[in-house]
């Protein structure tokens, strides 16, 4: 007897568990008449902002996103890692650069 799609994953050894995606943290911020608002301490900590930190504000489709320099750095690092893995590159980028410079020096470049 064939299993219906809603019965799949319930037999022994067929469990198909997927973790729920992480829900975004949300805060309600009051905007003062002069346009100022306070970023809650928990949000500043999650953004790696110190007391004198700066953020980049991105407005897209009516949504304002605040991004810390540390968050941008992590995003860039993830993109570079993904690109290197996609192209089969492994090892240290620094070691590769040093090796290339030594080869160029040996050639007299």
C-alpha cells in the first residue's frame, strides 16, 4: 500500500526534521520629532556596535536597514569564502599572495 504524502516521514528511519529558520529580533522604536531614536542595547550588542559606533543606513522599498561595519565585514568574508569554495580554492589567501610575490621576485618582475 502506497503512503500518502502526508504520511511520509513518520515511519522509523524516515524522519525528515528541518530546523525552523531563526526568527528576526524586533523592537518598537519611538521616533522623536527631530527624527532621533535609540537603538536598544540588545540590538547594539547583536550588531557589534560600541558606544561610539557608526552604522550605514540602507533604504530599500520603504524599509530602513541599519548595518554595522562588523556586519558588513562578516557578509564580505562569507561572500569571499563562498566564491573560493565554488572555484575549488583552499588554503590561506595570505599564503597564496606571499607565494605569488616570491615567484614574481624570483622572475625579476
